[in-house]
C-alpha cells in the first residue's frame, strides 16, 4: 500500500471507488475516542477542521456518535478521501454505502462488491460489526449468511485469515454501512485542541516539518520568519509563503506569517562588533526574544523550532541551553532527536521538501561560518550587553509585517473560533492590513 496519509490513494481503493456507487465517506478517530468526558471539544474541532478541508467540494459533514459522516456523490469520493486523509485527528476513512437493515440487501451488495473488486479466484471474508445489538441476527450469523451467498454466486474461496478481499458491514440503528477499503489518516489530534504556539520558520527543510509535527499534536501555530531583505516584498515571490501554504491548506486553516527584518540586528552588530564565533548564538537569542514578544501579544503559549541535537555546530546541547535562557517561554523542538534523513523523508511525505530545497537567501547564512560549539552563557551575556539590542528589537517589531498564509483569510467570526482558547489581540486586524 502506498503512503496514503499524505495524499495518494492506494490502487485497491481507487478501483473500488471507480467501480461502485457510494453515498459518502466515514471518518474514524482513535486518540480522540480516548478522551472520555472531554471528547466533545475534540470531536467538534475535528468536524470544524474537516468541514474546512473539504469545503470546496461542497460536502456535508455530520458528527455521529463515534464517527464523522461525509455525505457526497460517488464522483467526489476520491477527492474527499484524498483531502480527508490529511486532516490531523483522523485514524482512517472509508467510502460507505447506506443499506437497509435487510439481510437480502446486504448479501446482494456483498456480491456486487466482490465482483467489482476481486480478480477471478480471489479469496474473501465477510466481517460484520453490530453496533445495534437489537438486530435479529448475530454478527457471525450475518457473516455466514452473506458469505454463503457470495460463494453461491461467484464460487469464490472463503479465507478468514488474510483474505484478498474483505467485505465489511457495520450495523447501526437506522441503517447498515457497506465499507470500502480503509484509507489511513495521519492520526494525531485535531489542530486547535492543544493550544497555540509560534514556530520560528526558516527557509530550510526542518522548521516546516517541526511545524507540521506540532500541529499533528493538536497545536495551532502561527509562523515568524526573519528575512534578510531591506523590505519584505522579495519574500512574497519566494518559497516562504508557498511552504507555509503547503502546511496549512490541507488542514483547511489559515495562519499568520510574521515577517521580521534581520537588518536591525545586523546594524546592532556593526555598531559594536561581537566576537564572530558568538554571532549565531546571539542571533538565535535575539530571534527567541522577538518571537516571545509576539507570543506575548498574540497569545502563543510556547515557541517551536526545527532545532535538532548536534545537526550543526550551533545545535549542541550547550548552545540550545544558552538560547533557551533568553526565552521567557518554553521552546518546543519536535525534531530534537530525528536524524536528518528521517526529517527529509517526512518533508517529502508532507509535501514541503521540493519547496524547501528551492534557493533562498536565509539570514543565518550572513553570519560567521564558524560558530562556537559550546557557548558560555556569561561570555554571551557580556557580548550582548555591549550591543544596542533593545533598540534593534523595537525596530524589528515596528517594521514587521503580517501576512495570512494557508486557505483564504477567514472571516472575523471564523478567526475567533479557529483556536478553542486563542486570545486575539485587539490590534490584530489593524496590523494585518499592512500586508
Ligand atoms: P535546515 O537545517 O534544513 O537548513 P532549519 O530550518 O532547521 O533548516 P537551521 O539553520 O538549522 O534551519 O536553524 C535552526 C532553527 O532556527 C530553525 O529550524 C528555525 O526554527 C530557526 N530559524 C533559523 N533561521 C530562521 C529564520 N530566518 N527565521 C526564523 N527562524 C529561523
Ligand atoms: Mg536545521
């Protein structure tokens, strides 16, 4: 089976979809189901995110007891599965057909399902789950009845362990679902259920993957990017907004991209040079200070970076600790323990790799190429005290612009519900107008 959570449907699903009539798609979740009495907000967030992810397909999304049901005509099933299988919180999806609670109808549907999907001689098994226990036949009795009909009409061999084709039914109170092949989702938790963070977003491969992983665990994230241009316009046609779009669009979300100029920091360095081997550490501390100010204003609870232990000289444990010391907020590092190969594979699967590898002038490349590997906090603080960093920080914030990335900007009401407990500052929409 191909990697379906990231958009490509396996062939058996494609064949099944093309050869049969469906009424919609069922979406099942796992971790959300474990949340007991707290599950309502999780399911609500999943429904809201799913609604937005499939909005352009005009699909009706309903929340049933333990699942979402997306009603749509057969010709839209493929697109719904593709889009739905990227939404965080989804364990798996499957095309469904609604059937009457009548065993003859179920047997007929099973026969056509087998004939449509199975090459001649394929083994099969029927699986029935009775959610409605009042149905007159037990699951096993129903499986036997339907299985016997398939054998009678197709001479197909039954194989209960590892069959070529599984014909699945679920018996609910009002109807029975015939389920097509499962398409795995990405798992995780619906975005917006675990608070709000701010990701330091570079022009590299790692930070988009870090943002993806933190969203997968239910955090809503905005992005802050430090650019090396005198004004932000060159960023507009660069890979930066495209990578951001690739992260948020599949979730049906929009986010803020804060664009902060790097040059005030550079001016501070020029006005009072610091030891070149400390420049990068000083800049990392500067970035987290700027980001923390933004976080304070926009209600982010933590910062996120694509840091990775030992990947480059600036990412030793000592240097990470010295950077952390400058941040009043916790810094989350989802990639800390990943190998670079693992990060690149993930970037390819989520669809950011080919964008991230496009050329771009990132500001870290302007700093000394031989950074200290074991920065000493006192030495760093002493170098900092000689620099006009407060002034640079204020200048960065006053020249910063904010763009919206992801799906088209939501209405004010939508923005308010985007994060369950987000606090939108009063001046947010005024600042956005600068973009
Ligand atoms: P790669 O390692 O693939 O070049 P990266 O995004 O990890 O990309 P690094 O130079 O390793 O880049 O930087 C470590 C982290 O510091 C980044 O993941 C990112 O969180 C943050 N960072 C670096 N440069 C910037 C920048 N220009 N703007 C915002 N954050 C940045
Ligand atoms: Mg990196």
